[in-house]
C-alpha cells in the first residue's frame, strides 16, 4: 500500500519497516497509470515461459522434460547462463512452430 510510503517514486521503503526499497511492491504509482517493477516483469515472463513449456508438453512430454532439465537440474541447482536460457527458449519456439507429425 503506497500510503505507507510518503514518496513512492523516490523512496519505496515503507514507514516503520526495515525492508530494502522495492521488496514490498510490484507496481509503482504514476500519473494516471501504474508502472510495473522488474519483479512484475519477471513474474510475467515466468508465466509466459510456463505456458510455453506446457504447450511443448502437450505435444511431447519427453521433449518438454528435455528442455526443462537442460535448465533445471534440481531444487537448488539450475543453469545461470542467460544465453543458455534464451537458446532453450528459442528452441522451444522453433519446436512449436514446426507442424506436428501425423500418425
């Protein structure tokens, strides 16, 4: 709630809180609109990536597992390379752009 921040465009640390600025908001006020935070954009991108992976899985579950496991190896072990992530993302888009094989 922005009323806890006297000037949310310049300091987003809520009055009486010790959290770092930005930890409690995903949207920021603007003139007649709101601005998304980096966290909001990352959440949106994550939802889109999840949907993309679900579309791959609907076509071929093993292929979706292959894409996923190339990025995530375990609950606390995952690929940190942005270039690798983007490459896998492009591979999923390419895979989905191909016509499905007919039986």
